[in-house]
C-alpha cells in the first residue's frame, strides 16, 4: 500500500480534472447507491475520503471510512469540508480474521467501495474484502462496489483519450494491471491493480456468504454528453474500464 501513501491530493484532483471520473464514475455510482438518506454506510477502502464525504452529503447519517493506507487517511482527515457524520479508521479489510471486527459487525446498511476489490493480490485477499463487507452489513444490507472490469478494453492506449492507460503483460487470474494517469495540470501517477475474472469475483462473494452478485456497466451523465459529445464516450462505453457490483446480505434463515 506504500504506493498510495503520497497520492491523496493527486487522487482528489483527478476527480476534478479527468472528465470520466465525474461524468461516468461519479454519475454511475450515484445512480447505483440510490437514496442513502438515513443510512449507515461503510466506505471500504475510502482512500482520500472523496466518496466518504459525498455519501454524507447525500444524506447518510453515519459514514465510516476505512483504509489500510495511513497516508490516504491523513489526506482524508485533513480535508477542511468533512461533514460531521464522517469518521475514519485504519483497517486492513483483506484480513477480516476468524471472528471479524466486533466494531464493524452488523452495523451498516450499505457497504460501498470504489476501486478497492481489484487491489487484492490473491484469491484469499479478494474473498477477505467480501467477507469484511458481508460481516459489516446488517441483514438486508447492500454491497455496491466499483472495480476493474474483467472485460476492459485491451491495448495499452485504449483509454488514452480519457487521461489514462492500462498495461497488463500477463493474461491470468491476479495478473498485475498498471494504470498510468496523466492529469491536464501536469501531475501523473501510477498504481498497480490486479485482473480478476467475473468467476473469481463471484466465487469470492459466495465464499463470503453473498448468494448472488450482479453487474452493471457505467453510464454517462447528460452533462457529460452535452460537454463532450456522445462520440467522445463511445470507446469507453464499448468496453468500460470499470463495472459496478451489487450484492445483498440475505436475512438469516429462521428455524421456529
């Protein structure tokens, strides 16, 4: 996680400077989570707190952001416009432990995660993310997670027009995928995620206790189309770099 420690400010700026982040990512996530008014939300892998703050602004009554990177958490905690319902703590969600974390168990109506699942380096770590989410949810609670699309557009420069490239030298489960982002301001950063198939995600979710995992592709906001035109988004939408996963924690079976 050392590669993330110094990226907090740059990651925040990328949400403003790269159009796909606002008009595809933010728009699609907002549609996926729906009405969060009154909900308790766990932002799993909150990073700089970008969406932790947004979830509170959307009406959540409590938002806890957890992340393994202390550098990212430092950026999150230092943000001057952090709403009162938001708090942060350091936590490695890939290792939930045999009994989980009692401070997280059954406490949340929604577990939310953006570009976190794809940083699992092993099948066990991937299952660990899902297990942490499952244990944190109250019965009937939802998991909404954006992650690297198993069917993303191949070719290093496929997404170059959107401000980033993806490089994957190997074609196997857990293969490294390096994202290089170039911001209009001149800042750049590199992070390395992992490629996991849809089967791997489903197996990890099932292992954690989720009965079913569904997938949706991102869509473009009306403002994004108006500002950039539909042709600009065509390549991305043909093979999105990200997908959104949906799962629900089933109510426990009663034996009366």
